[in-house]
C-alpha cells in the first residue's frame, strides 16, 4: 500500500489530499474539498501531465534562441527524454510563432511549437539613421 | 517629425501596449516610447504559460502574450520609437501640457503631450535590499537577469544554484534552472510561508525535488572571483537570525528573486504623490496621478501578479487620457479608499461615486474563511482563502458606489456566518 499526499492546485484554497494506492489501483481519496480536486488528485496519481517549455538554439536569428512549448500537456515521465531530444536541435532563422519544430516528440502525441518569432538577424541595424518613428502601416 | 501628441506612452510592455492600443481606438494621436530594442516588455523572456487567461481566455506563454499585444498595436497603428529613453519630464498643468525629454541613438529631442501614460514597469530589488553581506563576486544575478541570459541569449548562468525568495518569480526560475540541468540547492524564504502560488510550489519545486527553506535567510555570500558558498541561517518569528544555525551551502550562483519595485524616478522628480505601501504613485479611478494629465498603469503603478491586470490598467489609463482631453481635465469628486484590517494595499486610492470601479487588493497575511468587506456601502464578498501572493480583484458597480458619502474602507474580516 502506498499513500500519496498532494497539495491541490485547482483553486487557491490548496486542500491537502491523500490518495491511497494498492497494487497500482486507487482505493481511497481523502481530504479533497470538491470533485474537481478529487479528479486532480486521481490524475496526479494515474497520469500526471505538464506543459513543457524551454528554449532551443537558433542560428542566424536576431536572438540565439527560440522559445518553445509542447502544444499539449505531456506525461511528466517523458520530461527528461524530451529535454534530451531538444538539446540536440539547432534551427535556422527565420522562425515564425506557432511553427512546429518537432512533430509528435518522443511519441507523446504533442508537437514542439515556437512561442516567439525569430526573424533573421539584421546586420545593418547598428548603422546610424535619422530619428525613426516606426509605423506599422507601410 | 511630429512633436506634439494627445498621448505619449512611456514603455512598450503589456501595460504600455494596451494603453497605446486603447488610446488609438478612442481616436487619439499616440506616440509610444520604448527604451529597449523591441516592443513586448518582460513577458518576452517569461517563456512559461499562465498569461492571458483574463484578457484572452487562453493560457499563453509570455512571448505569445506579448506578441498578441504587439499584433493589436500593429492592427490599430500605434506609432512608436525604439531605444528611446525618457530622461525627464516637465508638467505645465495650467496649459494642460507635458514636455518629455527623450534620448535615443538618433539624438536627444523634446516632445509635447496633452497626456502621458507612464508604463515603464518595475525594477528588481538588488542584493543590498535583501540584506545579504559578503563578497560581491561573479555569480550573483537577479532572477530577471538570469532569465534574460537563459531564455533570450541561451546562456546558463551557473550549475549549482541557490535561489533567494519564494515568490512566483523565484519558483519559476528554480524550475527553469533544474530543467536545464542545473542543481538547485534550495529556495530560501525569510517568511514562514511561501510567497508564490500553491500551483508553483507543486509544479516548480515538488516536481523537481527542490527543497524549500522557510524561515531561512542567506546571510552572506563568499567566494573569490566567483561565488563559492552561501551562508544560510534560520530566523525566528520576528525574522531575527537564530545564532548557531549557520551552515554553508556550496554553490556557484546565487539568484535574487526578492521582489520588484515600481520604477517611477521620472515621476518622483516631478513630485507625484507616492503610496509607500505600493511604491507607486497615488492614483484615482482613471489611474491619474496627483499631477493632472499623467496616468500610470502596470508594474509602474503597483506590482501586479498577472500581466493581464497590467493590460486591464493600460486600457483604463487610456480611457482616462481620453476623458482628460475631451473634458479638459477630469473634474470628478474623488472619494478616498482606505485600508482596514489585513489589507496591505488597495488600488486605486480614490474612486468616483458615479462610475464602476475595479479595485485591486493585497492582504498582509494569509487567512482562511474571511470576507472582503466595505462597511460604508454594506458590500461583501466571501473568500475561502487569502494570501499575500494573490491579489484580489473586485468590481464595484456605480449603483453600489452611490451610497458613499466621504470615502470607503476595505477590510478583510473573519466570515463568522460560515458553516
């Protein structure tokens, strides 16, 4: 028998929930204040998932990185596998926001998508120029 | 180049962008000044989700949130100058005119505006303000510096890290370091309770096995050229160091996440009234400061929990600027908002009887089963749990506010009728 204790994160109250597991099955859930909290605790035991965010390397961009996320929550247990895959990736600017970088990463069913555009670096940007009021309307 | 505008917005982060967009939508001529080389502000380096739930009803990462706002600014055509720093301002209330001195790589120049929306954000508290003594060596960073290094420039600030401060910023950075392979030795918090949201305690610390040291303090940093160790001590309930509890923790990096302070130097120089509890200006319901025509919003007004609140305030400040220009000033009978039991801060400081109002409240200490109570208008809202980490946002209807005579008091009191 295993007893797993959680602080519920569904709402700000933060109930202390305990889940009692026997042979991989949940036999009891205690301490929850609402059914959403109970569901949360059960999910945390059976299949905890998280959105994973990080940055990957990017060549020839205005910034040397592109921020990315998984487009859906991934199983917590796949975190390190996915991080290892992403650490070996280098993309080339320009990158647009929402661009898919890796499809179905580590068979998680989630894609890695860019959360920040990274345009090609502008080599002339340090040149002096007259006071420039930028307008989006060209 | 045009030198006169209805509104000059200082700062191109969430608050400033929202203010610029709203002002344009209200038909005002707008110029936005941003001192960095890009619009978007700090969320560009906050790559985690949790942004946009209020504004867009979606869970976005910081960069996505900023780019939504940049997209809106693009759509309505908010003119802006990048790398432009406001070095000073002068107000001429009789002429309803404000002058701004601007320094940019292309030269220094003056601008005139009928109104200014000041949205320059906050600065991070530094090591002196955290009361940490010892060597000033390489390896000491504020959380924001470390975040920019990692998540904009792809540079790891260190390998063995101690984080000072358990607010959401400290917790989220602790997770980032751990995820990128650093060993986070602990998050050190002076108070007996964590400063951040429960969700972040679970998802940032517990998920990665990072210890949280409550009622502890980094007293001293030691090292030659690079941080080598932090001296950590326990503190008592009055936050005094308990002698004999010192221990050394080996580390190469100390991260300071000990809070933010509204950056309002140009406003202070003008002599705006400042609220010591927020560190920002005193404002009325249109977020106008004590100097007519100068409005403020976002973290320059007060440190917000959510960038969404900064956006909401930006819109409100723009509405204020619109009313100011239309009516040649804001002629309202402002009533003061007082702070009662367990209320650390309440914004705005003055409200009008005739208008709906949004009030942001932060409590002094955590409590359960309480209610937010305004005795003057007999208004209350039940709250199962309040924490200093979570700003309370309430909307009051103009109808309720008609009952005010002199002012109102916001208090958090035990909810005795409960259960």
